[in-house]
């Protein structure tokens, strides 16, 4: 992870796409990833409390790590493919946030 982070920092400024749309997609993707991961933590908690699941903590942490990364990539891909996170009828999506 540190290697990939270093590569991201080293790449030139002209290759980075930084506009409002891509920042918003990144924010929404990360936020939804956090929600999915939080729900997984709650699910694992209750499965442990009800003795439905017996696994080591390292397994749970590994699943959560890959879930968070994978869901962030998925949601960012989804919103990028959809054309953005716009909530008006132009995109045909559900209403998440509407500014007056």
C-alpha cells in the first residue's frame, strides 16, 4: 500500500484529473464505502454475539480491509460510469442531495 501511495504522489501534475466532478465522485465513493464497511462491522459484531461465527480477528480485519477498498473502488467506478453524482432527473438517479 505504501508503494502504491508513493507512486501516486510521484506522478506528474498534468496526469492528475482534479475537477469538481472527480472530487465529488471520490467523496461519494468513499462515503458509501464507509457505510458498507460500518454495516459489515455491525454484522460481524452480532454474528459473534449470537455465536453464529467463530473466526480469528485477523480474518475479520482482512475481510474489512478488502471490503473497504473494494467497495470504494466499486462506488467510484459506478458514479464515474453513471456520469457523476448529480441528483437531478438529467442523470435518472435517486435523490441524494438537492440544493435550493
